[in-house]
């Protein structure tokens, strides 16, 4: 009896020691996501996905036997909060990498903190200026605005349409898109015949659309994130505007379809492949990751995994791959990320280098169309 008691006690102590050792050796990473506030449609799936992926990594044994710990703060889409929380993650929580923020404006605000403290920041936002020019510790997972514009313009070339009206939101994302729409127009033989904007909180864009209706534009390209683009789609339908309507990748989720209702029918936009993963060719290098992500998210949250959650999936998995390659330090992650090639993620196939911290090309996008309240690949 004494031998059995001693054996059980020893086993319990060993188990406790192992547990403490595992916790003590945890690798801490941070997450800055707009879980509430206007950009919640971005931040909520990003937060959910990041937690799901970290849990999955830990269930599989962690990274080289070390547990991965995720510390998440909700920025509510506020750049000032994002800076404060990034500082807290680095100074108080001692994270060695940060995934996020969700928006371009927040990301631009946090970049000086990441650079000063030499902690890798893997933004989930699309603005090209986040990584152009290259910043030593800043990377991103969302496809660049320039790639999205190129995808739209190539599609318009194919359909022999070259006179465009652009209507962009007056925030960081919209400004970046507007810059790319104008600067790339000549390269693709496009002519911007109307260049107008709307405010992030505007609830009626009828005046801008009336102006566009009286122009020579053959198509209308709207650049923004919900709810503005959905309002524009509804206004256009109410006005009887006959121009084909194109949106940015900023509305690449079912949330836009729900907000726009019947006005969403026929809208086209460049999107990551996740929303059409089930109809991709079998030989698409991303297909396995995409289908697994969609299945896992549905099982965990009883909802569809989308383009935005995919940015966080890529962020966590890229950090994992970088640690495996360069080690669990801030510099090891930075060097590891720069050396990653042919990483088949949710947003595309990433190829980072010292001169490219965005890592994707325009093939990360597909042109999709909304038909019967669902996504199809545009013809």
C-alpha cells in the first residue's frame, strides 16, 4: 500500500512539474483586433480564428514542444487605443510578435511602436503603404490594394471597358485604394472620368451617384468597408443606375450581402479564394488549407470562415513557421518571416524577402460575383 501511494504521489508530482514547465516555457504572441466598433466585421472573425488556430497548435504539441499563448486586446477600430494596447502587449505582456491590427489606419499608427521596440508586427490590413516602403519589423497578410486594383482593371480590360468612376471612402483604407486606382489606371489603359469620395459615417450617397450617372463612366468602382458600400449599392438600385458595380476586397464577406440585400445582386469584386474554396480546381495549391479552415471555423463557431478571418489564420501560422525556422525570439521571427517561401495560406501563397514584406501577387485574388445571395467566380 505504501509503495502504491509513493508511486501515485511521484506520478502526480511529475505531472505537476511537467505542466508547470510547459506553462513556464510558453511562447507569447499578441493580437490586436477590432472585435467591437465599426470594423467588428473584420476583427471578430480575426479574433475567433486566431484563438482557434492557437488552440489547434497547442493540441498538436505546441511549437517544438512549447505552448503558444495568445494575448488579445480589442481596439474597437480606434488608432489611439491600438497604439496603447500595442505598447501594453510589448512592455507588460512581453509578447514576441503581434498579429493585427485589423485596419490600415490602426496599422499605420502602430508601426512606429513595432519598429522602435523591434517586435514583428503582422498586420491584417490591406493598405499598400503598410509595407511599402519596407519597414524592418512590419509584415502583412491581407492582399495589397494595388493587387486588388490590378485584378479589377485586368477584368475590365478583358470586357473592353475602360472609362471608370471611382467612389472611395475618406479613411485610411479608402485613401490607399484611391491612390492605387488612379496611379495604376494608365498602366491598364483605364480613364478615371469621375473621382469622388464619401465619409465613413455617411448614410446617403445619392448626390455622388447622380453625378456619376451623368458622366461617361462605363463602370463604377466603390472602395470602402461596410456599411458604406452596402448603402451605395442600395442607393444605386433606388436611382436605377445601370452601371456595372464593382467593390473592393473590403466587403468580401456575407456581411455585405446581408446589408445590401437585393442590391448586392450582380456586384463584382476581387476576393481571397476562401469564399469560393469549394469550386476551386483540385490542383490549386491553397485548396487544402482553405477547405480545412472553412470546416474548422464552421465546427467551432457555427458560422462561415471568411476572407477576413483568413488574415489572422495566416498571421498565426506564419509566426509558427517563422519560429520553427528562426527561433522563438523577436529577431528570430523577423528573419524567419523574411526567409519564408511557398507558404500556402488562406490569403494566398506567400513569398517574403528582405525587399517584400507583403509576400503576395495578384494571383492571390479571384474575381467573384454575387448571385442569388452567394458567391460565384465571375466569368
